[in-house]
C-alpha cells in the first residue's frame, strides 16, 4: 500500500479504535525511499486526504506536502534515526496507558502478550513540552534499542514497529497490559513476574517460529 494512503487509513483507525480523541496523536511511516511520511498538524483524521500528508527527510527538510506537519515530527524523526529496525511510529493518547504516564510509572511485562510484543519494560520518559527536541530525546532514551513502546509523562504513548501493522499491534497490547495492571493495582494485588528466561524464550519464538511456515 502506498505510504500516503496507509497513513490516511491508519489515522482513522487511531481515532475510531479509541487510541486518541479529536485531532491529537500522530502517525508516521518510513518509506522504502528513506523518507518520513507523517500526518498533518491539527486536522481531523476523518477529513484528511493524501494531499494532506507531509513528506520529509530525516533532517526535517520537507520534500512534499502543503500542510504543516505534526508538531511531533522531530520525535518521529529522532526515533527513526536511532532505530533502523523501526519503519512505523504511532503516538497514541489512550486512557490506561496515559494514566500510568501521568503518574510517571513504568509498565512491566506482566502478561505473555506484553512479553512477546512490547520488547522490554515500557518506561515513562520525563516530561518535556510537546514538539520540543527535549521530548524527542527523552522518548528515544526511554525506548532504547529493544522496547517497542514507551510512555511520555502526562502525554500518552509512543509505539513503534517494523511496519504499521506491527506498530498498531504494539499499541493494542500496551493498552491491554496497562488496563490489566491498573485492575491488579485497583484491588490491591500484585502481579507475579515472568522470569527473564521465559520472556526471552517467548520473544525468540515470536521472532522465529510463531505462525504458519512459508511453503517451499
């Protein structure tokens, strides 16, 4: 699917699957051409067209598009620069994940799905104003080289993947894990940690042996 049409479809998904409200949140994809395709600033996702998508280089130079890009384009570009494995970034504002971000709390890999999809403990990046270089730096530090998601203090979550499908999977698993963690804490319970050995085993299985094998 062409990058621009992919972003239009993904923006509607972001809104209608409850990952954000109104015009908040933003999405980008790194194309095969190495360029960053990103949603415009402050536009209703239902009304966006391919003409509204902004295309830029990693250094921030706009090469196509008449709109102002998302205020968080620096964050997206910083993630791509730091993580060659990432080709899609989804910045979400979901309820449970954002609640933990507002407390500055990390979300551990407390269920199998989280261990398989999130890569590492989901850390909360220190607060910085939206659209700033400091926020971008904090996000990159919180993601590190292994995690597929991080929280931005009082500002939601950033989920990444090798493609858009993987980034949205990360977003769904993160919010499910955050809700489960919230419910455990709400009843005064404590989760039983999964061992690092078992986490590593599940991640290896997902990476190399999960799903249907390609026929020869």
